[in-house]
C-alpha cells in the first residue's frame, strides 16, 4: 500500500449519523465571513481603518477562494478527503481565534487562514455528499447548500448582539471558532470509525475506494459537480488531451459569459452581506436585515430549478434570478427606509442566482472533461471578479463620504448581471 492510497483508504462511504456529519461541516463554511458585516463599522472604528481598508478585509476571503481552491485536490490526494476536512475545520477555528486575538496583524493573518480552510470545504463537501449519498445526490446537494446558507444567515443575525453582550467585535467573531471545533471532534470520531472498518477488512481491498471520487469529480451532471471546479487539476484523461480541452474551452465565448454571470452574482452577494449592514441602521437591526437577505435565499434556491427549462433554454431562470437584485439596488437608492423590503428582494436574487450559476456550468460543458475545465475557469475567475465588489464599495464610500455613489455602482453591476443573464441563458450553438 503506497502512501497516497494508504491515506485515501480511510475515506470510506459512511451511512446514517456518520454520513450526516457532512451537513454539520457545511454549517461552518460561511459564519466566519458572514459575521463580519454587522460589526464591520465597529472593526473600522476600533482599528482606525477607513472604509477602503475595510473593503480590502472583506475581499480577502474571495481572493483566497480563487487562489487556494485549485490546490485542494492535491491536498486530498496527499492526506485523504476526510483528513483534509478535519484539517480545514481546525484551521477555521484557528483562523477565527487569530483574527480576534492576534492584534493588528492577526486580523489579516486569521482571515487568510480561515478563508483558505473554507476553500478546502467548498471543494470537498460536494465530493463527500456525492460519495455518501450516491443514490440521493440531488437531495444531499440541496441539504448541504441550505446548511451553508443557514450558517451564514445565523452568523449575520447573532454577530451584533454577541458583540453588544460580550463587549466588542473581537469576542463576537471569536465565538465562531467554537462550532468548527465541536464538529472537528465529531469528524475525528468518524475517521476513527472508518479506520476500524479498514483494519477489519481483509487484505485492504478497499484501499482505493475513494480515489475515484477525486479523479471523477467532473463526471457528474448534478449541481454538486458545478460546485467543484478544482478537479480540473486532475491528470488528463487517456482519451483526450487535457491541454486541448482547456484551450478549446477558453476559446469559447460561452465560457466567459458563464464566468461573468458567476462573478457578478457572487459580487452582489458578498457586497450586500458585508456593506448592507452599514447603510443607516444600528448593528442589531442591520443583523436582522442580513438574516432576511441570506435566509430567504434558501427558499429561492429551491424554487428556481422549476424555471430552468422554459422554452428549451435558461433565459427565464437566469433573468428571474438576476432582476430582483437590480430592483433591490434601485430600492436602496430611492427608498432606503424600506431596507427590510430590499433585503427580502435581494435575498430572492442571491439564492436563486447561485443555483442558476452552478447549473449553467454543468449545462454548458459539452462533456465531462469540458465541464471540469469550465467549472474551474468560471469559479476561479468568478471569485476574482466577485472580490472587486466589496472592495470597490468600501473605496467609494471612503472617497465620496456616503453610500449614494457606491449604491449607484452596485445597481449598475446588478443591471449588467441581467444583461449577461439573457446571453448566458441561451445555449451556445458553436
């Protein structure tokens, strides 16, 4: 048994409560990010940061996603999927603690640490869900996606009250290091359970049972496939040149339409999540608005698939998912006192847009090899585009002294998403 297969040998399909632990992992993939928005102004005041610096802080997780995600497959090959998840949970907890108690440098270092760890979870949770729920992949995908959104919404709701209760933003953000530690302990028990199964098995016949999940990430056509671009780093298929597929996909205009849609919808979500709480309301009220925004996305994400094949294309779904964010932007500009309404409307957009973006990746790849490459390009470059949203918003707030100009830019970007939605929704005939 070689070292790599020896590590992967313990990544066995699990059942019952052991399998359901993946959903607890999902709950921990956004709170560290979502908890920042309601206390961002407190962070800026406490550290004497202008809005531009705050914008840089909010962009770091997205930059980390883009940089780290393509490397995750190599980590999983080295130590195994389940061990990678355990390491990610521990690093999320460590990053949260460093951010809160590491001083001026610690807030930057901690953010990089937990964001990089979250990128590992983003990649591997879909793989585990596919492996452990092989007969119910769609159900598992919906549940873990809902758990990600629920974790985000809960963190946004509790962040400001915890800061008020415990005397500041540091203690509030440090709280989110506790849940991943608890789940890490449970995940370690799962690994020990699987180790016992392996030891009890005759001759190590299952030593490569999970290797296929790593190598064949791109071979599924469900939404889970679209969430894992990073198997684009796998070895080339024997029947195709990986370089040839990569070049062909890059030359196709549809690749860049899908990438633009992915980036624009992510930009809108993270801009709203980080900056909406600072628009004219106290931290606790803003946390409620953020909870509405993120919570309603669970339901809109479940409903939008019904529109994914209207008249044989996805224009209806993509435009229906995009238009509410444009409406929310206009509403915040013209009637800011109705923020709960715009939080609800924007929430309808963000949940549905994510599902449409992931589905488009799966639909626009002509075969599994192309889908892997398309997914890698769309999500890596998409996160880079998305990072500009919260960063630019903060810079514009600092430059103009208010929220009117950045909201105008935000609304224009939301309009661009609607335009791209019409183009990307039409299947390419090339």
